[in-house]
C-alpha cells in the first residue's frame, strides 16, 4: 500500500492566485482529515470527512478555504485567493472509523509558500 | 482548551530508555490516551493508545496511572531515529478520531 498520497509536495504561488491541494487516502479508509501546520499555531485540524461527507469544518479559517471529497479516493483543499499568511505545510490523513479505534495515517504533506 | 500537559523538550542517550510524561488530569471516563510522533519534515505517525490498562506494541509501551490523570510513553531503547516531537492526545470514544495536537515534547536522542 502506498499510504496517503498528497500532491503537489511543494507549491510556490503569488498572492491572489488559486491553490489546489490534492489527497488520495488509503483504500478502504472512510475518514479523511485536512490539517495545517505552522510554527506559530502548530498542527490544526481544518476539516474532517466521513464517508465523503464533511462532518466538521469548524477549523477552516475563512471562506477563502474550501474542501471537497467527490469520492472515496480523492479530496481537494482549495484556497482562493491565496494570501501570504496561508503559507504552511498542509497534511492529509485518513483512517477507518469503526466501532474500535484506529489510527490516522498521515501523508507527507504539501509545503505551500505564498509570496 | 488544553487537555494535556507535556514538557516542551527532553534529551535521552542513545540506547537508553526514553520516558515521556503526559498529564491529563481532566480526562473523562470514555477518553483514550493517544500518542503520535512527528519526525522532522514528515507527517505525524501513530505510536500507541490506551484507555486504562498498560499497553505495549513493537514501538513503545504506554503506562497509565490508576487514576488515569497521567501517563508515560516509554521507548525502551531509544535510537537517533527516535528524535522527534511526541504528542500526547486525549480523545473521546465517539469523536470520529478527530485529533487536537498540543505543543508536544521535542525528544532529542544523543549519541
């Protein structure tokens, strides 16, 4: 199993541009999470999907951020328009949320730099 | 709201046991204790979790006090590759596995 796959691994863009981050969860997992990590704020949960449905998006910073999960094998996190303060490492994670606890598996992250 | 308290940093000699403490004095009866670690530039990695009994796996041991207000993660023979930030997280049984990361403990394993 290739694990959680994220693309791109690095993204450099200019302020005002649209940025789309992509995630392929582990096959068979039914929960998907987007996190953001910065030096100032640490690791923050942005949004959580279960069975492709957004369950909790209270961590999404503002309307410029949106996330979709059109099917069980793909999710996107979009920032439009991007701002320098969005610069961070964005992690996607997946898990199988069943009656018993299962760990989250994290992808390698996308390092976003907004100039 | 901080549910766990961890020392910001610790050192450990290579080959020795690393004991990482965590205080969770407000833990409730159905909350689990989870440990994750993050090696530099990588995504967090699950280590172990427990409810009230001590747990052991191939990576580590988790010792939870009888009153469940604190726990210790033990890496029995630390190697240089164990240098990472270790996060202790308490998690409700039905929270959909949503993780809230605190500051963690930066463990430096030294030769």
